[in-house]
């Protein structure tokens, strides 16, 4: 089969690779559409600490069930599916309490094992989610990033009564904007990039210019109260530290952004109790694919419209282009040519 292989940082090639054999409990999926995520770009640039080379990347996969390995079960062969890439061990504490996204022995498709930039990929049968009729393979490939927005909104208990502020209008911030909007919340977004911010506005957020003066603008908009829900999706330590000032007393902070390993962030301790604030982490997603697919099928998620599609054979060139300028594209999805 064809596969796009990361051999080492800044080394990527399209090559023939052996078609994978589904192991016990696993499905073989014929890949139809494979989304390029910042995580893949980090594999290309050598900044993903969890990956070993050579590796076939991609964890945003839609395709068709081709076969099952011994003892495996899942949707019928020929069914259109998306792959939930987070594989938990099932035995550790987070797995036992239903948080396999935080598994102590986590394996992610496209990071710890071969991913979807190829004609075929394998994954446990239980990680397949059926694609609703009416969604294209291309659109279905967005289930994974949308699921991250679903998880963030679940963690923040975002409802139609809420007013939320999303810090960062990159792909994750935009996923939160759209899911929160779909839930009926009033959504503000901020970003240092005017271009990203205007994309957030196109997707239904009320834009607030980032940078100096953000806190004053937020207090002005909220009669001095602060935002009931603040969702952090920049991964920048100063933005994370500012969430405690931006949030209203009694409100919730959800941190989705990732800082570098070892990087600390500090809050004024008194504000924890004074504001009785709830601070929540949110990592990838768990059991959010069905809702993500329903939202995509409902037409409430517009993000696929601003993404670009390419043939799988163009992948190496697209990675080189994005490594030079990560803002060159909102999102790339590679389609199998047949
Ligand atoms: Zn992703
Ligand atoms: Zn586990």
C-alpha cells in the first residue's frame, strides 16, 4: 500500500509499505480521508516527544471497514467509519474511571502506532464510530478535532445559558467556538492574530482583540463581572495565567492548551477561594465522537468549509509548506485518489 512516512525530523516520503494485518480485536480500515493536525506537524518538525521514527502519521481518519482480526467486533464490513485514535489499556486508574484519554499506557494511532496517511490503517474494533449518512468522507475526518471541542465544552459544562470566552482561535479554539455555539452559548473569542480572529467571527464568535487591554475589554463587556467560562486554547503560559483574572467569581476555567514539559504557571492563590473558581484540564476527548459526528451531520459545524483537500501524494509538499509557514492553510485533509 501507499504510505506517507516520517523517517526523521524534516524527512518525509511517500513509499510502498506492507498492508497492515489486523491483530486480535482490531479492524482493518481502508482510509478515505486523513486530516493533518498540528500534532502531525510536530512529528515532522521533531517536536512531538511521544513519537518514534519511522512513523506513518495521522490520527484524524475516516474510511471504510475492510476486515477484522481474530475475535474482533465492530460495524459491519463496508461501513463508513471514523477512527477514535486514543487506545487505553483498560486497566489503569483513568481507564477504570472512563478516562482512557489520560491512560497511563496510552497508545495514539498515528503517534505510538501507524496512522492514517496510508491506504490502510488498523485500530481496535471498539474505536470505530459509524459515519452518519449525508456526511462526506472529507467532512467525517473532522470528527476528531470537533470531538476535542465537545470534550472541552463537557468539561466546562457549557450550556445555552452560558457566556464563554475562548482564548486562541487556532483549530482547537475554533472547534470550541463551534461546539459552544451549537449548544446555544454566547461565545466570545480572542487571539493576537487579526486573521485568526476574523475566522472565529466567521464561525459565530464575537471577536475581542487580544493583547494588552484584553482584561479591561472583558470587564467592560461583562459589567465588571468577568466571563462565566474561560476556555484556554493557546498553550501560552501568560494566557493561562490571565484566565484567573478573566473569569467571573463562581466561574469555570478549562485549560486545553499544552505548555512545554516542566513549564510552570502561577495564579494568585487567594483568587481560588475568593472567586471559588473551578479549574479543569481537558485532554483530547473520550466518548465524544458520536456527538461530534451528529454535530457535523446537523450542519452546525462549518469548519470543514475553510479546510483544503489534497491528494495523499501531495502530502510531503504540504508538510514542507506548512513547516515554513504554519498559517499558510487553516487545515489540510488528504483524500485517497480512487
Ligand atoms: Zn488532531
Ligand atoms: Zn489505561
